[in-house]
């Protein structure tokens, strides 16, 4: 399962990641970050496909997506 990490202090809440997410699982949060912006957040991690569209669209490089390597053992 992919993991999405937001660097909330970098996010200015522009909404590009929210708009372009094909799964529609991102939203702008209702809390302020230290810079006074409402950062984006992941709503449902279980529906994330790891497509990385959110990270590619972020102008502030505030999103990282980690995917499990194929064939990696879980043990």
C-alpha cells in the first residue's frame, strides 16, 4: 500500500493536488499550518493507488509518495 507524506509547513493550500487527484481522496484541511495556510491532507489512505499525481502537481514540493517495491517480502 502506498504511503503519502505531506510536509505541512511547506504547503500553502493551493489545492492543485486536491483538484488533480484521480481518486479524489485529498482535501484542504480545516486547521492552519505554522505559516497560516490550510494545508492539504489525505482523506482515505486505503484508496490511494500511488500514482504520484499529487506530488507531481505540488508547486512547493510538499508531498512525497512511497510505494512498496514489487516482490518485496513482508516478513
